[in-house]
C-alpha cells in the first residue's frame, strides 16, 4: 500500500500499481499520481520533479496552474463578501405615520409598552388612532388615561379586547368593560410580564403559582409540583409591538431610562414586527454595547419623536406660609 499524510492528521492510501488514480491534496492544491515504485517514503514532495525512482510525480493543480503560477499572488475574485452581502435595510422613518405604514390591519394584535403613562409610545398610539384600524386586541399593562395614551383608542372604539393587569385611572375603560362593549382578559402584573417575555423567547407556556384558586385560573390547566398547585399560562405574541425608548441608534439598538424600561424590552422581542420611538437618535456605533437593553435585531423600524410625558396623578405639598 502507498499513502501520504494530509495535514498530519489523516492518511489516504493507494493500492500499489494503481497508476491511473489521481488525488487532490487540499493543502498544496496539487494533484498527485502514485507510481509503480513508491520508494522508502510515502510523504509527497510537492516541489520535487519526477525522479528516476518515480516516487511521486506532481502534476498541474486543479486550477490548471504550475508551480510558478501557484507562488504568484492572485487577485481577489470580483464578487467579494462585502459586495455579495445584502445592503442593510433602512430602519429610520421620518414620522410615526410612515413608520406604521403597511403594518396595520383590522383585527390585529398589538403590544404597547409602558406602565401607566410612563414609557408609553405616545406618537405611535396617535398614528395608530389616525390610521383607522379597528377590532384591535391590545396587550398592555393598562389602557392609559381618559384622553391620552391608549385611552385615545378606547374613545374611538378601535379596541375590541384588552389583555392587561390594571384598569384604573381610565373611566372609559371601566365603562366599556362593564357595559360589555370591551372584552377583558385579566392578568396578574408579573404574569403578564412573564407571558410577554415567554412569547419573545419562543416559550409556549409556563406554570406559575400566581392566581391559583382565583378567577384568573378558571378554565386553565393546573398541575402539582412538590405538593404545590400551579396554573399553566401561555406565552404572548403580537402582530406588532409598539415601544418607547430613551435613546436608540439607526440600527434599532435601544436604551430605556429608569422606570420607563418596564414592559418595553419584553414586548419588543414578542412582536412579529416592532416599531420603536425614541427621544434621542444617534448614529450606529455611538451606543455603548454593554448599555443596550434591546438589540436592534428585534426592532424593524425607528422614529424619533417629541413627548409630552403627562403625569397621571400630580401630588404636591402645600406651600408653607412665610
């Protein structure tokens, strides 16, 4: 048997006398042909000429090049990886209306970030109202207040169902629910946050002790773990997520500020499409990678807006008399 070593790891043998067999050596990009008399060594010498003993003869490589051509530097192929790479899609839009264009339809499910009026996507909610879309299912901690936030969509009766954890601070919300005009799926606040996180992580469902034995658990599967009862909750996924961030870049990387972070990061990952509005928009590369809360891979569109940042309950102390 005749053989030679490939990168000092594998040996490929040839049967003696098989002069018609050719083998391509990937390390040297050369085709070798075993001869009748292999001689004492089976290791090839790519640079050696055909000897009298005829150990191994080097022929032209698979590219049709000789030795001098192999040593000559080759020009890069015309289509480099940078040229073949698809161009990045532009994510920055001039206003909230254009950012929602083509993403809304009747009967869709929308996630809206925020807690109360803190960290809500104000401009996107107004643009959603103006789009005229109806029959919406909205997943949000609450529904804003009368006349602001998601309360604007309740006034126009564009919302068919709310999946939320708090209905206070909005009289129209309570009125529509009690009159049967609005469907409501109540969730404990932590359960709602985890359902959004699970949806974004691809988790179909999870068991939790929260809500066991209450109205929240009615009609849901329960299971015992270590003698404790747990209720099965499903992950939530929306057709569109609307979030609000403090700072973002042109690739959609987002940083949330303090309590405005709340539900926004989980909802950004749980939407089939995500539109983010930011207070500050910077060029790509300006954000500290360690400070980014939501990577741009989750965000499809970005718009820079101006914000009122209304306060739900303004509480002040009386000025002390001089």
